[in-house]
């Protein structure tokens, strides 16, 4: 298991507390992990802080060190307040490849009009390998190519930098957390039984074996779907800030009616389902899911093909954009070798 150390972050726009309530994000708690990166406390001492005198400065510095070492409660809020979340990822200034869009009526989603996109790399390519991207709660396929994510620009930059070319598809999964709900809606079945056949028949991409990429709700969904399909169908999976709860009672009511439903579809305790699939898990140390995700990664069996990073970043697009270059390179190598 490969672990790349680092430091955390918070969302770029307002309403964070309300969003955490709606998504069922875990309540910040006291943590004891020591992070792997040293930090200079002088970075948080503003001119106003220095004018308060040595005592106030020492308090702020001590607080910063406590956050850095993960031993203070309210870590996500404190890391954001102390600007410990790292730099925001910047969408590459390159010309993206073409993006196809469409809509179909999904039987798996109980008749929902379902938007989809297919992002191509620059240039002319035949029978491209495919990565399926699963969006987070409150997002959609179209936001992935908008200014929040710029996924088409990141794919173009990756190919320019030498990553083997591949295409990225995404479809609207609603708020179902990418698993079968009690009413019968099943966004994961929409992907396997409707989206992939559509793309394979009419859009010149390979769908027999593909990669998976997801953020938050979609990160959880990518891990679950990869484990369900196995290595014969999934070449690699990347989960960015996956929505994982160690306590089933904490799971989001947007995607799970109760703890029993979460336990039925949980990825916790099912790491063996991913045997034979290269896995990458990235989470920021300022993310409310950080400790649960860290526990999840630590529970993979010895020898599992898992890459994990824990560095500055919150549960937000600023962090997700920063991680995309490495994640796309990871997926590009895997789907190329699978084709």
C-alpha cells in the first residue's frame, strides 16, 4: 500500500454548515493522527495578530500546531480559518477536446430524464479507453466541464503532458449515492445497463473494461461499483474525498434512509471486493471525512494495490482540482494497459 503524506481545506462558497447537514458529513471530532508535513507557524501570524502582543501570537501559533498535528477538535473549520488548506487547483490554460452531450430516459432511474456527457481528449483517436466519472451530491455531469471543475481542460492537459489518451463519460445520478434505493431507483445500474451500452454503440469508446473516478458521493459510488463489477470490468478506480462513514448512523439521509441501508451498501469492511483493481484514494486533512477515509484505507489487506494521499485540502473543488493531474495520470496508465 502506497501512502503519500501531507496536510487540509473548506468549501469555496458559503452555506458550508447547511451543506454538511444535507450531505450527512461527519461532525468534526478530536483526532490524534500526526500529519506528515512540517508547517511554519509564522504563516498564520498576520500583522494584526502580531500587534496583539506575544501572548496572543503564542496562542495562535499553538493552535496552529495543534491543528497541524490533528489533535484539536473542529479541525476542518480551524484549518480553513488558519489557511492550512493548501493552494487551490487552477484549471489548465489549454484548449480542451470536444465534449459530446445528450439525454436519455433512464429506466433504472424510474423514468428520469438523464443528462450525459462524453469528454474527448484533443486530437483524433479511435476506440479510446474510457473512464466513467461519478459526480457528487448537488453536482451534475455539466458542472464537471464548467468553471468549478474544468475536467475537459484537465484531461487535455494530461494528454499534452504525455498521459495516454482516454475519454471521460458522466451521467446524472441524482442524489441516490449510486446504489439501489428502496423505491427501486438505481443509478449504478443506469451506468452499467444504459450509459455504457449507449456509448459503446454510437460513440467510439471501449466499454468492456473501464476506469472509475468519483468525488464525495461519487467517490463512495466509484468504490462500491468497482467492488461490485470486479477486475474483469474495472481497470482502476479513483475516489476523491469519498463519502464514507465508519458509523452507519451518521450516513447521509440523502442517500440512505437509515443505518441498515447504509450497512447493506457500505464499502467499509468490503475492501477485499477490490482485489485485483488498482485503487487510489485522496482526501484532504481538512475534510470532515478525513479520519473515516483514513481508517478505510488502513483496513485494506497487506499487499493491496492501493495508493493514498492525505494532504492539505477540504471537501471542496479547490482541493479536487489540485488532485486531478495525478488522478488522471493514474487512470490513464491503467486504462491504457487494459485496452
